[in-house]
């Protein structure tokens, strides 16, 4: 059983468990909450501040098969090997099952596609969802097929070493050709389905940074590249809305109000946002890999119409 060193003294228990067990912080918190972590023989809270000499015992239960149905849903597989699978997700597909979306998700499809080759991290045998993209956002995401790959990719996300580039169309004319939105994001205080920008230091608000670069300009709209430095829920949608440039087709964050959007609502079918590029080192070989996904057909049609505007 490991003992806390003087260098670790003062850290939260969940932070120490994540480091000691080489796991994500959320996985460490789950072990603590389920009583699988003790400090000096006693169950402790995840917020407990450890002291030098504390003895920490971690019991990791054997992974169990998660109660999810494998579904034979076609997947656009961009790359796959024994460790990872890179998917070009279509707009309209939910990544992970949740109330109201228990089937037809990317995880259901991966359960069938991967068979016995699945990650067992976090105590459940299932595809390792390392990062997510919204239901109505299309494009690339990487999933882990074993625990080592999951831990490695999760650590890359924490250190901002996965390059994620999106393409989006926003309402209005971005004044600068390049720019950065640096504004903390937290759950909306009254609408729990939304996120919102809050001042630095606000409880639960986490650092969020989005870089943008203008690709094309049209009357009343801008086509831009967005690069995530952090990866908060709805980050691009929230950030662009916060600077009065919501994504077209995104009524949740202020889009969907212009005559163009109302006229082409069926074509838009959600926000115009696509995860176009993904770059990261391979978890086994550490070789840098870059993947690209072409814009979906409806996105291309939207751009074609915008280019005719005067």
C-alpha cells in the first residue's frame, strides 16, 4: 500500500488516487464514492487533504460488462487498430446513451463493431469514450479500445496535446481575421441543459479557450476555423454566442433567428459545426497522427448558398 510523500501532502484524495492508480480523476472519484479507497484503514471523502505518511489503499473492482445493447449501426471508420478507432460521426447521432437516447448511439454501434476488443476502464467494459461531440455536431472523435490507450488519450486531453479543429458558420461578421475567446464556462444556473460563460473565479467555472480563424466572409455570416485549446461541454457554441456570433442553426445559444436560417432550417438541421481535423500521438507508438474529415453534404450546400449572397 503506497504512502503519501511530503511532495503529495496537501493534495485532494481524488487527485492522489488518480496519480497512484494511473487513472482519470473521474474514475478515482467513483472508486472513492463506492468505498473502494481507504486512508489509514478508513474510508475518506474525495476532498480529504492527504498528509505525508498517510497510507492509501485502492481496490479496483474487476470490470463488468455494461448493460448496453450492441447495435449493428454502420460507422464511418477513418482509422482503426488494436488500440484506437477514429470515427467520423454524422450529425444527429448521440455519442453515449442517456435518458431519452438509450439506443442508436455511437457507443451502441461500437459495442457491435469492436466485439471483445473494448476498454475496461472506470469499471465498465465498453468503448473508451475519451472526448465527445454534440449530437448535432458532425466529425472526428477517437475512442480507446483498451485501458492503456484510454489512460494515455485522457492524459493528452488534460495537457491539451490533442489538436482538435472545427469548421463553423456563425451569424454576423467577425471583426478580426483571427482571435481568441478566453472565458470560463460552467453549467447554466437556471437551465441545466445549457452551459454559460462566467467570470474567472466563479464556483464550478472551468478555464475555456477557443481560437478562431476566418476562412470566408458573406453578407451577415462568417465561415471560420475553430481550434479548441480546452474541451468544455458546448465550448465553441457557448463562446461564439458570448461574443454575439452564435452558430447558425443553433437556437439553444441564440442562432436560428435570421431569415436565411428560417428559410433553410431543414437543410441546416442543427448547428453548422463540424470536427474537421484531429491530431495526436498514437498511444502505443507515440507516432504523431493526423486525420481529416470532409464537410458533410448539408454543410457544403449551406456554404454554396451563402456564396451566392450579395
